[in-house]
C-alpha cells in the first residue's frame, strides 16, 4: 500500500511537476492506485510474413507493415542485452519494474529545472509499446503513448505486475523484439539486418551500442543522415562508457569499440511482390497475394486479411516450382522480347492437386516509373490518343491469371475439349463420326451481317482453317486436326448449354460480363454456336487447369498457390490445401484424354489419330503427352496446352492492351515455348503412362 501511494504520487510529480499539486497526484493515492488495471494484454508486435517456393528454402518475398521478426533471447548477443540496459535502465536487474530511486532522482532534477527526466524503466517502456500494439482504436493508441500523469501511473502499475509474471529475461527479450530502430526496422532482428546485415547473436559491442542508442529517438540518432551521424556517434560512445562503468566491458574493449567507424548505409529489405528476389517470380507472388485476400480464413474483409498477411508472421511455402518457373521464363525469352507489345503467357498446374507450379510472361512485374517511363504508348488507338501507356515491358496487372480489368483472351480451339467431354457424358462414343465439307451451315442464329453467317442468311456457318479438311471424322481425328465442321455440329447434337456447363465444372471463369450473361442464361447458352471454337475470354491458368482435370481422372482441383502455411507459433493452417471434387467420370476423362493425345503428336491407345497440329510436342517432351492448339479468327490469339501426368502448361500469345489488334499471332512463338518448358521440367522424371479407358 505504501509502495503504491509513494510511486503514484512521486511518478506524477517527477514527470509532470506543473500538475503535481493540481489534484492528479492525489488521485494516484493508495486506493486509486490499487484500483488501476494490472493485467497487461500480451499482444505480440507485427511480424514479417515470409513467402517461399515449394522447396521451402528459396525465399520469394517478404510482406510486412513493420519489418520485424522475433528471436529468442538466447539468439541475441549478450553485447546487445548489456547495451540496452546501459542505455535505458542501469538498475534493470535490481528493481521490480519501477525504479523508485530513479523516480526520486528525476523528481529532484525536474524541480531544480534540469533537463526533464521521465524515470521510465525498461519494463515501463515495454508496457507502453505493448499497450500501443494492443490498441483496438486510434484513441487507445494515442492514450497509450501521450504525455500524461495518468499514463505514467498506469504504466507503473502494469510494470509491477509484468515484472512479477514474466521475469527479467522474458521482458528483455520482448522489449528487444519490439523496439524501433529506424529506417523501417522494428525489433532487434530487423535492426541487425538493416544496419549490419547479420544475425542478432553476432552483434559486436560497437554495433550493439549503436542500435541501443537509436531506440530513444531513431530519427535523431540515424547514422545514415548527415544530421544524425554525429549524434549517433556521440550516443554510441556514451553507451559504451556506461557499459564500462557498469563493468559490462573492460576499458580496452570500450576504447576499441569507440574506434569503430560507423557505416552510413542500410540494407532495407523489399516489401511485397514488386520487390521479389527475382523479377520473374512477381506474377506468381501477385497471384498468391490476390488469393490470400480472397480467403475468409484470414479475416472478414480484405482489409483484415491484408493486415493478417503483413503482421501475422506466417511462413508460407507456396506451390511455385523453381525448376518449372525457370524453364518457363527461359523458354519465353528464347522466343520473344520483353519489349514486344505482344505477351507470351505461360501457366503450369499440377494434375490431382491444382497446385500452380509456374506463371511466367515476357514482362517485368514492376510499376512503370511515371517520372521516367519505360513503357511504350499503348497499342490500343483509343488509349494511345489519350497518351496512356501500355503494359510492356512493365506491368503489375494479372495478365496470366485474370482479375481486376483483365477478363482474359479468346483461346480458340482448346475449348473443343469441353465439347468432347459433354458429348462423351451424353452417350456419344469416341468413334462418333460426322461427314462435312469445309464449311458447315448450322442451325445457330447470328447477325446476318456477320462474316460468319452463311451468305444471305442469319445462320452461323463456320469453316475450317484449311479447305482440305473435309470428309468423315470422329473424335480422335476431328480433335487431332482441329476440324471446326466436326465440332460445331457435335455441339449442336449435344446442346451448347451442356458444353457451357462442362466449362463451368472444369473451372473456366466467365469474367467478361457478356460471356457471364450468356453462360448463365440456358436459352442464350443454347444458341452459343461459336463457344466450342473458344470465343469466350479465358486465361492460360483456366485452360491449364481444365486440361489438368482430365489428367486428374475427372477430379477438378481449385487452383491454389499453397504448399503449406505455418503461423508464427508453429501451427499448421489448413487454408490453400488441395480442394478437389469429381466433375466428370473417370471413364469420360480417360476417353477425352485419349483423343487429346492426338493433336500433340502422341498416339491414342484406342483409336487412330490421323494427324496432328503440333507433332513436335511429343517428340520434344519425350513422355506421354496430351493437349491442343488453339487459334482465333484473324490469328489474334495463338495458344497451346500440353500436359503429362505431372504438369500441364498452357501458353497464350496475345495483346493484353487491345483485343482488336491486327497482329499475326504466330504458333512458332508460343508452341515451342510451351512444350520446351514442359520438356525441361520433365527431364530425368520417370515415364508414366496415362490410364487406359475401357474399350
């Protein structure tokens, strides 16, 4: 009781002599002090989240609001422990959280008009930081740090309890992990990294004294600025002298430490996806970031989820495969320049899990500098007229995966696989034959002024890419040679709305409003004659995962960038694990895959292919493969998807800035990039045959 009364009155008077007689000190008497709260919410400070590739070793990026990573006291140099005590609280190991002698000393000094002393112990400082970090509202954060007698008295009460509950070593550990060191560094791990690029356990006397000196005023004692450098040196030497007087170092060690010249540079780490270790990982990092913000497991709102990501101290091992990613980026660079206005986009997915293994493009994932722009004026005339720049060579748009204003691109005949699945589900066999010429008059009604309409009618009349493609085809040969006049009538016989339904089940995202409106209206979908020819917007990730559903024996797995997530306390988080469901039967998937071996030069197990559109794929990969080429009208998009049992890669060659361009999208650019990237990934892997469907 006496201790409480003394501390309450003296702290108020020592810290705020002008109000010592105003009644505030009286309110800090024995009864009032005893009624103050003493249970301090043990709120951990924000921690850095680290993002790794699938090997669990290669760090892709770090994300944080405050660059901080807690370390145990045993991993913090004794020099650092001594230095912070020499700087802030000489009697730390003698008092019980409140240094009454220090309070009395400050009281006398302040009454005599000396430099103001606050008498805050290291424990009280820790309490103040904890209250600020545990604040639920801005006002609570202000109250935790404002200069007031009430705040000082509350700190004292908390400090007494904390000292009793935690003990000296734990308080010292938490203090050092919470303290600010300037230049974006919070906590001793960050301070050691930013200023010395070393671990806290390796700090020397000189380094520890510099860091300890910065805690009081990180900006004023910043050695990297011309104003702060001399003050930082003086403050460091003052602390070293204290360490000597406290017998923490010998006179010789103190002299040696003060002779060390301070560095004037920092090693501030990058933050977020624009600062990834390697630029070609940026698109994957952004995909992960967008995925995280969509997960309710991390908060009720995107704001809450982002705060969790940037302060939760998670260890995230992603699905990014370094070998697959390196191969994809290298093969893209072989075919096209980063400064080309056309984009070569590759996405790779693992069948059976949905884990995204690679996302690569001939673009740098970075913001264009407005002051010194590198990007060229957009190829879209409407945007160019307004001086708007395009997405090359730099962009942070999700051009590979879609999102924001990226709705996707037409992929052409890769969508024919969806029609084949719908036909197989509805009782048609792979040997179902259709005889047609090079042009087919369908029953689909379209605008009679369209070039795709039969002359003088309102009927949709698609034709084949080559006039030689006519005669009788089945699913093997029709898919092998991409015969439009086979697949449009097949879609008619099945029902286009059923094909659209397969697309939905196989993960095709209808991001464009017109596509979504049509896909979600059965009557409109029934009349979507060109759907089988890939006129709906999609992304390489959509198509890679749709084809991976075949290799997964009909199990659709939602795409995920996650291998595993661990919280700061070591708890495994379930979010992002494979989420698979059956969307078609094993038999249908195996039959469709058997026909899909034909376009890429492999041999069907049950039928006769009769040709292919990209035979070099199988020859180059050297494993059983399946897939499909795709080309849109006027060659505005060229695409290829090729897969094995281990990985499916889809590639698009597109203009992300202008869908109506007139460039010729060359399969000689996109195709080799896709199948060579897959071949690189499959190198040294054992051959695995696809499962044989029933006869």
